[in-house]
């Protein structure tokens, strides 16, 4: 029985040390940049780790390193699907996919037409011009809020990925509970024989 206990604690040690070094990465687009953060499961930043940016074909298009706080910025004009990967050493790697950006150029061209400038004096706009203006304003607001949404999402993801001491103690409690049930069943079996 002593060997089983030693093996159990040895296994726990390796499992918890592996979980403590799980690396996470999160990134979002903002004004031609990829802004992100990389951190370990315990919430500590992934310092000076290599960050690589790949296009949808798997071609590496940019590379940088995280700072002391695990944050990074990459500059790219690529609008397609992108993949950001972090290499944290010792085989620790994580990836994050960024979706395709929607193009807003057609609305920008429509607004810069002289028709809107002529109509300023009359303050009467056609329904097409109003819908174009409304859609442009909505897209501008969405773009401004995208960074804020991404930062909030990052904080939520960090909290969900973090392993707390209470989680470790709870897991150990479950294991001892199962061992207790096995011991009770074995003792009943010995008594009945």
C-alpha cells in the first residue's frame, strides 16, 4: 500500500507541474495591427517568447517576441484568416486563429462622393445615402469597440484557464474519496469471506 501512495503523489506532482506550464495565447486585430497576450495556466505572463504570424496557407508572414508582461504587437495589412502561434520553450506551444476581416472600402467610397457635400445645404438625403451613412457609422463603432471586446474576452479567458489552489485541493479530495470507497468495499469483502 505504501508504494501506491508514493506513486500517487509522484503522479500528482507531474500532472500539476505539466498543467502549471500550459501556455495560452489570445490576439485581436486593431487598425492594421495584431495585438495579443500570452500567459501560462496560472496567469503568469509568457515573457520573451517567440510569436509567429501565419496566413491561411500556412506561410509565416511576421515574427516578434512577447514583452515582460506577455504582450505583443504585430503589424500586417493581411485581411484574410490568420494564425498566431507562441513558442514558450520546452515543447510548450499554443495557437490562436483570427477570422477574415470584412471590407469597408465600398462604403468609404460612397461617402466621399460630392453628392453628400451638395446635399449639406439642403439637409435632405435620399434613402440610399442615409443607409450608407448609417452602415458606415455602425461599422466605425464596431471597429472602435472591437478592441474593447477583445480585451474583455481576454480577461475572461484568463480567468477560465487559471488553475486555483481550491481546484487542486478539490481534485485531491475526490481521489481520496474514491480510495475510501474502495477501502470500504475491500473491508466488506474480507468480512463476508
